[in-house]
């Protein structure tokens, strides 16, 4: 395996969910175009942020990328394995190497399982340790790694607070020694004082274990803090992608500009002096997205070309990607 | 000048099978005419329960207002009958909630829901109520309002529903609007629309606003004064600039340092506050923040600090230690 190649390569990834009508005889009447042809790479040891508003397809992109949803089209390679064509042993190897941390620490842990059963499940699935004693030792090691006392190994999820539950979710994701973790809104269900704990933990683990993250979130302030590069999605397509400081300081796409200007700043004088670009209306339906550039009905710069032609996903500056006719 | 709302030593508890939940533990605050007070805190800090108690919207039992005085224009609301409260809710004090999906009735049209309170509280007939409803919807930025009166809530997006909720809250020209996390369920671009709308309407109508939120960014943009709550207590209260420039309670200052900034380059690790908020099932004694506090002294564990002035302009904190100098009170 070539260590200089990006760990994750995504080309033209597409995921459509069929819209069915009829009770007995069902027929397809349309498709929710949740992810509609996105391309990016993630380097080894890097954190790529994927941001956008609800319904923009960021979670679907993360799940399709790992093969949790079968993709409609496109190519995903993780560490030279083709996720879409992988079967059997190869799929198992991908699952071992690429893991996921979920948004809701209340819903993503089985309430009837102890921490030991939850965290050791990947060990059992992948036959990583021969004896129960070895598994217990590994689970305790993982609990230590995420800052939980190994004495709590036989407790149930309801005995833990939200932040601690998310630590259990992180321990489970780390159990199979992955290289790549998709973090799907890992902190948005947590209180502010707990968010910082989990973010610092994820950063420490990345340093110690050399992990690569895809960090899906809608909190743009936290994304700037934790990510090396950031990609912005709108209605199933990529709008812009760049190094984090470049994107926040010199956004090119009008959607990125508006999105960033809408984020409140915890500083009254600065916040009130900020120029907000208030976008009119709501995000349209992904079942019947607008023609041309999907952002054109809300875009302050849109003209006739924008409603007709789909803008190309192209490099506008070194490692700064954008899809807009006006850049 | 007398305050519009003056709350003294309000205590709210819930008697549950697991034990008594000490939700609000003797808080005192006031709201002046036309001012915007932000109430900030994390989940379970009592910010919503205290405002629901003001309106007596707490379900009794299991809830119980265990003490206190809630003076609205000089009258104690806690002594009012349910019928008298019904007249005050909506006409004098209106409330909007976090989730615009569940606070509208899905089987009634928007028009029906807005005109209901106009007919009940203002005694209007259906025709003039409809006319007023159209004006209100126009005011909150819903296009083609006369046609949309006949639509059901599911035809509106989240942001639009919150606009409808605001229109409903404004029907009787309230003097005080209590907004309980009105933008938390919304995306950031829609949140910006709603905040702009509330600021504009507040100026037009001249009402006071209590804005409950956990988002210190939102507070910075809208509040005149801020009250920080923790485990059912007010720990700091100050005007908005003083709070952000010079936070004096260890909880507030740690919270501000735990926030990343969208307008700044990353310059450090985030400061995290160890541990988690205390269980509300234990009767509080001592400072509720003591176990997580880096400035803790012996006295904090046994004696709860009362809210006291530490600076000009009514900057109040509940802490035994001055975090700038380390001096003890």
C-alpha cells in the first residue's frame, strides 16, 4: 500500500433514495437526490470537515462512504480498497479499518448491553482476541484511552451522562484499531462544557493513534477549530472546499459567505458590527432540486446562466475548490 | 422606575418517584419595560422551568412552586387564579417555544390557530380577526399571507412555522415575550432570519423579551442584559458587554473559554470544564459549581454564595472568590 496516497478517495459519489407510491403495487415516482455527485480526498492523519445545513446530504455522504448505504454511483476507495465492489473478507477488512461515531449518544448504544458488550462487539466480530480475559483487558485499555474508569466495565449506558456515553461510542469505534473514523455530529447533542471535553479527546486520540477523521457537523465555529480542511455541501452537492483558514477568511462561494456571516460570535461588540448576509427563503426539496446551480434561487449574485448551467467543481486557487459561475 | 417583571426567591421542585428534583432554587431577577434579558445555561439548569413557573405553566403535580413572589406590574402572579392567568398569558405575556413542529396543532389551519386568540382574548369577529391575522403574518415575513391562512402547519418549513408562532404570540400586543430556545431547532441561516425578525419586531412594538438559550453567540447579538444559570441558581448577572468582556464567575469565564470562534484562527486547545453538572435529585448545599471549579475553596463546599454586586451597573455574581485577584469575600 502506498503511504503517500490519500487514505480516502471519493469520486462522483451519488446516493438517491427512491420515492415510492402505491400500497400493493409499488412504483418508483421519483428520487430524493440526497448526495448527487461529490468528489474529494482525505489525506492520512488529516481531519476533513463536512458542513452544511440539515438536509444537505452530509450524513448520507458519510454513511454511503463507509458502505452503510449502497451507493447509487461513484467510486470510494479507502486505503486502496474499493468500498463499492468489496465483498466478504475484503468488506470485513474495510469495516475493521473504517469506523463511525454517531450523533446521539442516547440512541446509538444498546440500553440492554453493558459497556463491556458494547465495546467488545467489534473485537468479537473481527475475532481479534482469543479469550474473554484478553477481551476484558482490551476493553479496559480502551476505556482508559477515552478517559473512563475500567471499573465501570459492567455498567449499563443509562448509568452514564451524555458526555460519558459519547466516550463509550468513541471507545467502541477505536476497538478494532481503525485508521479512519467518520464522526457524524459527535458533539451536537452535548452541552457546551462537555463538547470541549469530547473535542479535546478526539484531538488527543488523533495525535496518539495517527487517525484520519471525516468530521461531519453544522457547528461552523467548532469545525474551524478541529479541522485541517473544510468542505461545504448544499442540497446534495459540493459548494466549496479549502484549507480551514483559507475557507473562513477568503470564502469564494456566495453560499459559504452567507453561511459564515450567519454564525453568531460570542462577543457583543463584534457580533453587532458583523455584516450579516440574510438568505431569503429555505433550502429547496432534494426531490426536485433547482436547475443549473442548486443555490441560484437564494443566491444574491445569480443570473440567467446560473439557472441554466450546472457550475463545474474546479480548482479556483491552489487547493481551493469551488463550484460557482461567479468566481 | 418599577420593573415590568420582578421575581423574588422563586423555587420550583418536581416530586418524582426517584425523589425531589430541585429545579429552581430561589432565584431573583427583574425585567424592565422594553429590555431584552437573555437567560443562558446548559440543559437542566432551570432556565426554562423558571420561566414556565412565572407563567404557571408547570404541571402540578409533579411540579410544585415551593415559594417566591412573581410581580408583574406590581401584581403577584402566583396568587392569581387559573382564569386570571389565562387572561395574562397571551394578552400580557406571550411565549414561544423551541420546537415549532410540535407547538402548532397539525389538524387546524394556520388561520384558525391565529384567529382563535384574537377572538377569545380580543373579542373580535372572524372577519376582523382574519384581517388582523393577515397583517400579523405579513409583519413576520410570510409572503402571500391571505392565501396561506387556509394552509395546515405541515405545509410550512421549520423557519416558517417559527414565524407563525411569533405572529401568534404577537396577536394581543403583549408587553413581554418569553422565547424559549426559539432558534435551537433551526439551521444557522434560518436562525439569522428569526433573530433579525425578533429584533425588528421588538423595536416596532416596544415589548420586553426574555430569550432563553444555551448559545452564548446568540446572546451576544440580541441581549441587553444576561443572566447565567447553573443547577437551578443564577450564578452571574450583568449587562451584555460587561459579561463578555469581564466575566466574574468561574463558570461563565470557563464557558466562554470553552467556545471556539468562527472569526478567529485556532490558537489553543479548547478549555474544557471537567466533570458534569450535579444531580438535581440532591438538595443543594454549598456552591453547585464547587466540584468542577478551579478556584474552589473550603467555604464553597459548605456555604452557598448568594448573588451579590461586584461591579458597576448591577454586575452580580454568586461566588466566594474574586477570580481576577484570588481574594475571598
